[in-house]
């Protein structure tokens, strides 16, 4: 953001302009080895330990295409309803950058492996069809670290370090056609598209799809045109946006900024932009013309990729259920309201609830545990829901004990404590901690008598017909029995004794 950026209120923007979105999403594939060599792809290794002559671009080194990466590319293409090329080639994209040791990136240009597809995106119950222009294969670059400057960027840095472990990791770049007609929902559509694409990638099992580790990165293109004009304005490209929330914020910010420029009668400058997580703004990157000359030419060291139609059909048969359709199916099976389903998905609990239900718990009970007790534990520990230390099978087992009235919800929380502490199975924890609910009338009856004796005024009210007052006595009994009384039976005993 620069000092002369004038931001226009979002409502005013959508009253005067039509936004057009474009999303370019890079997906890092989770193949064991790199795109064109046998180096491992594991994340977090010591810098420059996962390299070889090929991915370092040393003279004479010959690349070989990773078949698993091609398979993943085709499966992604099919899941996005794309056509799969019968024959395509890699191309050299020539440019110099220190984190790209070959001085060209091996990519695809006019012959992508997959093209002409779509993804239907659900936004607040409304479906937007996002047309996919292409999905192509390429390799990742290395990673530069600029040391000594205030911003972590190259300007002002004292020196830069480069790590080539990432150079050559397989990427699939998925490019949409311009998304028009979203209006005020443009930021939400952008977010929903990336979210659903990520879900699809996870369901395909081709990437770990961690936005925070950069294994999915989105470049967000945005332009505005006068409302109803039907043209496309000049676009900017906000690079490497790495969370769903940031995708939404980047679109919203650029819409307000573009409108400020256009309202002033000026032209939007075609450029890349950096997104700033801290305040949700963008700032100028580098100028970008439509016809940048990368001097693409077909890669002479690699043979063309010509997937047979039989193979493509075999891969089509391996596609998982489309995540959006799966959500609709599960909602119907579980009888969840729209709000319950939205909350479950929003909490990242869908798979956990699904596994808990598969392990035998009722859908509402499964949802209750994951969205309340487990969500609280995840929040307290600052971890993902799946890392709280309790598995879906264990949640189902605890619920079984609740259903059998061995424990109640309150005691279940102590069982979860025991599970997190590794004290054994839920049943073992109930036994070891002495948590089982007491429904034996002998013990309960004594506690009820004591509660009546301690609270004569309450007892008198109940005798007089005020049954609602029983709550106070139940509370006293539960306290006496450290929460381990069967509350329903306690209530019955109180009424019996006082009527
Ligand atoms: Zn290598």
C-alpha cells in the first residue's frame, strides 16, 4: 500500500463496478521424489541437502519425468472436469532468478496436460461455476532468504541465502478463466474456490495441501470494470497468498484500491502485488505486461507426455467422491441442519465426525464432542482438532459409555483427560479413576436422604407440589457423589420420598 492509495468503501465499489477474478493456484505434489530427478521432496531438510546435478542445473545433467507426478496431474485434471491432452510437451520458460539454477523453469506452455474444465463452488447456498482454463505441470524454484533488512525482502538486505531443496519439486498450476458476475460475493467466491480446490486435492491424496507450508499457494488476479459495461479492466496479480482468509482479504482490498484509482480518473497499473498478512493490504511488486517474453520453446531433453486413453480411464476410476457432493450426502445421512453442517465444515471437523459416526456414534453426539469439548481442547493447546490426542474411535467409545449410562457427559470429560494422558482405553480409565456413575439405589438413597435433611425448606416446597424445586436437591446429591450419580434415578428417588 502506498500513501496515495485511496480506498473506496466496499459497498460503493460494488455499486459502481463489476469485479473480475482470476485465480492461479500452485499445488506442490507429495510425490516421494522431484519432478525430473530422484531427489527426495521432504519438507524441512537442512538447506541444500536434497539436491543433485539435475535439480542444480549442472551442465550435462539429464532430466527424466516423474510418472507419479504425471498421474497426479491427470487425476487433478479429471477431478476438475478437464480434458486430458493426448500428447503434450514440456517447455522451457526462460528467465534469470537466483533461486532457479538452470536459468529456465521447466513448465508447460501451449500444450498443458489438462484444459477446459470447471469446478462448481458453493457460496452461501448459491453455486458459482468457475471455469478452468488449464492445469499444467511444472517444477518449483528454490527458496531465497534475504538477511539483514527490515522487511525480509531483497531491498535493504545485507545478503541473501538460497536453498535448492525445493528446486524441482513437482507443481501443478491450475488457472481459471476470468470469473465474472460474482459482484459483492467476489471475495467469498475466491475464498470458496481455493477452499474447495484444496478439499479436492486432499481427497485425491496428491498433496498435503498445507497452505501454511506453501504446498498450496494462490495468485489472485483482480480487475474492475464499470458496472454493466461487460468489459474486463486492467488487472493486478497479488502473489503467493497463503491462507484462505488472506485470499478473501486480498480480493476485498484490491477491489477497494482499484476503485480509488479509477474514481480518480487514473489507470490501474498492471503489476504484481505483495500481500501483507498483518494489515490485509497489498503493495506494489513488479510491472507485468501481458506479453512477457519468456522465450518459451519445447524442452529438448524430455520426451513428450502421451497418456493413453486406457490409462486416463483407469485413473478416472480412482477419483474420490467430489467433496461438495460428499458434504450434501453426509448432511442428508446425518440429518444435520444447514447451520450444523456449516459449523462442522467450518471447524474442520467433517472427517473427524465422519470417522466417529463410522465407529458407531450417533451423528449429533459426534458433532457435539468435536465442536465443543475437542474444539476447546484444540484451542487451548493451539493445535488442529485432529491433534488433540483423542481419536474418532475413542470419542465413539466414550459416547457408548454415556449411552450405556456408565458415565455421564461431565464424567466423559475426565475420561478424555485420561485419554490425552495416555492412561489406556476409555473403559480402563473409567475403572482406574473410579468414574462410573452410581445408579445403585442403596448408595443413592442415602445421599438423597442427606440432601433432604440438609435442605428442609426445599423439601417442604416439593412436598407442597413444587416439583421444579427438585433441581436444588439433585444438585446437592450430585455434589455429594462427586458428579457420579445417575441424575435421572436421583430425581425419581427424591419424588418418591417426598410425595
Ligand atoms: Zn535432484
